[in-house]
C-alpha cells in the first residue's frame, strides 16, 4: 500500500511538471493490480540529446538506496559531441530486469516519436542484459549488444563456474587482447593462444562460446559501425551513477516524489552547464571574428589572439584602419614598396 501511495503522489507531481515545463513528458507502468511500478520521464534537453546522439546507448541500473522503497534508478546515457555524458531519459522502477529495460526504451519512442529503435546501433550493458532485450525490441538485426570490459575481466570470467581464478590468471592477457582487439587477426591469435593454455574441456568450450559470439565480445567487431566511439563498456553509465552520488551523497530515504525532484534539479544543473559552455564558445568565436577580408583577416585574427587589449585596439587596429586610405605597388623583385594615398597620383 505504501508503494502504491508513493507512486500516485509521484504521478500527481509529474502531471504538474508536464503542465509547467515545455518539452517535459512522462509515462507510468502499471502492474496487474493497476498499481504503478515504474516511472520514466524526459525533458526538452534529453530529447535533443536523444535525437542527436541516440544511436549508441549505455544501459545500467543504480541500486544504491535513495528512496525509502529501494526502487532502482535507470537512466539511459549517451555521449555528446563534446564527449560529455548526458541522460536521454530517467526512470525509477520497482526492479531491474529485461522487461523493465525494454519498457524504458519502448517508452522513449512514445515520448519522442522523432526517434526510433531502428536508429540504435550499439547498446553497451553488463551481464544482466542479454540478447533477449534485442528480441523484445525487435532490433536483433540492426543493433549490437556489447558486453562491459570491466565486468567481464574483473567479475565474470574469474568466477569458478566460468574459468576460475587459476585458469583465468593464465589466459587473462589473451582474453584482454580479445576484448580490445582492433582486427580479426588479432582476435584469432589471442583466441588460439588462450586455447592452448586450457586443459579443461568445459573451459575450452566456454572459450569457444566466447569466440563464436564476436558481436558481444570482440573489440574489432564495432570498428565498422559508424559512431562506435572506440569504447568497450558501460563506463558512461557508471560515470552517470558516480555523478548522482556526487550530487546526492551516499544514500537517502526519500519519498519517490522527492527523489524525482532531486533528479530533475540535477538535470537543470547540467542544462545550465551546457548553456554556459555554449555562451563561452560563442563569445570566443566572436572575439576572433575579423571585420577584414582575405589575408588581412588572418593577420587580424592572429593579432586578436596574441596582443593585449591596448596593443590590439590602439596600435594594430588603428594602423590597419589608417592603411585603408593608402595603396601600394612593388617592383619586380618585390624589394621596394611605393605607397600613396587613394585618389592621388602615384609619387
């Protein structure tokens, strides 16, 4: 009952946000008892990031407690042209599973129809997300699911039901080469080298399974995908989680409404940061934009970059403007200049 009451209060809060803030939208997922068990929302800036950079998405859930119901946070993340990490939506859900991830991504399409799942080329995720997600979204033929390098090397491969610590220690270097490979030849050489060091038939079979699933493991596989960013895991999603901790602290026991409010305040912080950066770029561009043309414009730009305010305005600019009243001519060897005023006879 407490969960249902908190969710309905959050719904009322989001409806108020939608009526007051341009570009804001949200969706609620209901369980079989018609009680909300998932809330996802999008802002105007998230829409822009989704449309511009939504061909590669980083997915991971943060299970750190911030609300008293212990609902996890899922924020699909992209990387911008400035290599900044930005969310394209945020959500608080009752549990982390494949169906929840599928609901979040499908809901993105309903909230922003200009974007479609067919535009997704790569999804970076940890081991919890499998190819089942691509099947549910019907994008198995157009999107690649990539494993996370850190989780695979540090958590998955060393487990006893996989390679085990002893075997993993022997082949770790070759597994790293496979995950980071830049060509199929490098992938094959690393695989053959690791295979020779394994005695167990079960572990050889596991290595063969990894080899046969190059789309998930091989570093070289994404090289031909436009905009692949040369990345090998969900570091962007982890960075987003770290940023949340930086803003909110280690944990909390907030209501769902207050949790959403704090997340929206964090997004406003990033909006202000992006606007400030754009303003600085604009001012920087205007500072070095010359009013002259041709080779003189290049010299003028260099002068603005190099000289002090006084030297540029009082010495360089005044001299250049004075020269507009003069014309000149050089001899054949270009060693002497003849200068005279515009409109007068050459002297």
